[in-house]
C-alpha cells in the first residue's frame, strides 16, 4: 500500500484554533522555506508575489517535521486540542 493510500484511510477533525502558527516576521526574512519542502502533507505554501508563508492545519499529520526542521525558530507548534487532529487507522 502506498503512503497516499494509507493517508487516505486517516480521519481528520480540524480544530477551530490552529495548532501551527508561523512567526510572520521570522518567516518573511527566511529564504530557505524548509517548512514548505519537508511537510509530508504539502500543507505549507508561499503566497505568490509575497514573502508570506501559510499553513493549512486541517490536514496536518502532526509529525512535527516543520517545527523540527525550521532553522530560524519561525514556527509555534503544539498538539491539537483533545478530540481534534488526525486519527490514524491501520489498513
């Protein structure tokens, strides 16, 4: 089974409060954009024509890759509140 097929089995319950927040001033100065490249869910994007990065938390796999790999400490990351986030299913 491919990774994308396994991820399709998972259930996501988005939290109304995002559990990942980019520190905008730090992110604007960043040229590496590691967060965009390492996210296995492809949830980080750079807003075209700007220095702004955005993250869509609703499909987050909660792996922590973005915050672990950010060389500038530009991400505030916490586990989603109880009952929210990803629910993994084996398949």
